């Protein structure tokens, strides 16, 4: 990635957009963030791009057509209901693969040393300008998860560009954890017994770091009411893993760096 | 997930996307219906279904519908067809200023190329650069640059007219 100022004055707008949208890998994002910290003109440019995006979003919402009344969808609803065979199926697993899965699951359950962690994230919204926003926003964010052992701890960093009134990161486990919030428009509102409430009005990149005991070997992730997805540590050590859920939410793993 | 559930989860967002793309809510409603009925007719063709594939199908049907409409209009009037023009004719329930503000936004949106509009609006619906790249037939790495260009163009086109006066 070339961080040189493309125009002589500031960084390339496309690169900054990729950064703002959370599309860079961890190394690239770190490099861009580092540059923005030290370069005022680029930082100012990045802020103006983010402001421009907010302005355009606001304008689009102000100009949205009203959604057709619920009754106007009656025909299509009836047509869909009248097709009992229209259930969407994923390709079936061969029977042999099913037995392998059962064997693996049994072996995993027998191993008492495996410790798991559950991370749930969804948006709780208020005051959205278009109808049905609550249900849809849950499904329109992106999330990146990185999983990195540091010293005696395991750092799980969960990043999201989910826009909305409030993002709630909920965790359930009997093990102690510490949570910190950084980045973007995130503002830590409250840490409750079972979770972390973070304001993320702008939908900019918000980063939540959960520090877990090193013994944790599996992380269950549940986003927007779907899942859970079971991410093992070995899976998270592989090259970039992208998991697209039915809802369209994509969980991406940023591989841990060995040098930390 | 059944088609009914899929419809309940996504039809409003798909309607918003297509109506913004085409500046025509009636047409958008028809396309949303056609999208789900197409899925119902041949569910196995689209399984396993993702939100991105649903929107790609809707986008494709909208483009096809627009082409048919363009041919029809050209035959009838010999006129040019693009996105329907956005006028400030107020709907019965909103004031003239609000109608003008809306029309200013829709004019600016209609002035973008189809690719720019698709990139901008898919991003507004939360799609990743990779999903957007597949939809518009470009590389993932170029989506950021094209998005930045579309953003600047749209904002310049908006000026300050789109804000309602206090």
C-alpha cells in the first residue's frame, strides 16, 4: 500500500474511503491510522470525506419516497405464502460428512479444557428516519473480528461500521473480562453486568476490545440476531476468513500478527 | 429462512434502494414484487441466498425493466430516457419547500452515472466493497475511488438547495 500523498497535498481519497469503510486489512489500517495521527492535512481531508458522506446520507434520507403501505404488498405476500416448497435450502451435506461432524462435535464436548466465549452484537435504534429501519439496520452493518494472544491474555477486537443509535456488545461467560472502546464516533455509554453499550451515531468505525483469559479456545459470535458462528482459534489463525450470514452481515477475521 | 421471512426482512430496504436508483416509487414497488416472485418461482437457482444476491437480482431486474421502458418511450416519442426527471411538484401532503428540497436531491442523484449511483446506494445499504464490485463489474480495490468520486459529484450537485429553510 502506498501512503504517499497522491496529489502532493494529501492521501488518495479512495484509500481514505476504504479506511473509513473498514475495508483495509489490519496492517493497512494501522498504517493509515498512524499517518492520520501525524499528518494534519490528511486528517482534515479524511474528516471532510466523512462529513461529506454524512451530508449525502442525510440528503438521501430526506428525499426518500414513502414506502408503500403494508396493504399494497398483500398480493406478493399471498403469492409467497402459497408456495410451501419455496423454502430456501443450503446445499445438503453428504451423510458421511454429517457423521464426521458428529464425531468432531463429540470429541470437542469430551474435552473439558476447551473454554468458550460468546460475543453478541446488535443495533438498538431510535429515531431512524425511514420505516422499518430497526429491522434492516441490524442486518446492514459489517463487523471485523481479530483474535490475538498477547502475554497471558487473549485480545478479541471487534470492529463495526454499523450505523445506528446504539450498538450493544453483549458478552456472556463465567470468566472475567475487561472491555475497552476506541476509535470512530464510538462513545462508551455504560458497561453493564452482561454487556457494553456504545453510542455509534455516525456509523463510523467503532472498535471494541475484549480481553479474555488465554485459555479461551473458541469464540461464538452472534450478530444481528443470527448465528451463532463458532470460530475456533485455529480457524482464526488462517488467512482472512469471510463468513457471510443469511442476513448479509459479513464477519471477517483479520489474521493475528505473529510479531506481537 | 422462508421466502416470507426473507421478504419481511428485506423488502423495505430493497424498495428504498430501487426507488433511489430509479427515482420512481411505483416502478420500484413492481421490481421488489418481481424480485421475490422470481425467487419463489425458482428458489433452487438462487440458494443459498444472501442479501447481496437478493439486491443483485433486484438491480438486474430494474435495469432490464428500464431498458424495456426506454425502448417503449423512444418508439412512442423518440425521446431520451434516463432516470425520470425530478420535479418539484408537491405531493398532496407535503409543502412546496419540502418538495423542492426532495427534488434537488433526486436531481443530483439522477445526474450521476448508473455505476456511480449503484456504488453510492449499495454502500448506503451497507454492502462491502467486494459485494459492490461484483454488482457493478469492477475490482474491489477501485470501489473506494469510485465511491469518493460519486460522493463529491453528488454533494456538488446538491448545493444547499436540498435543505429545507427553517
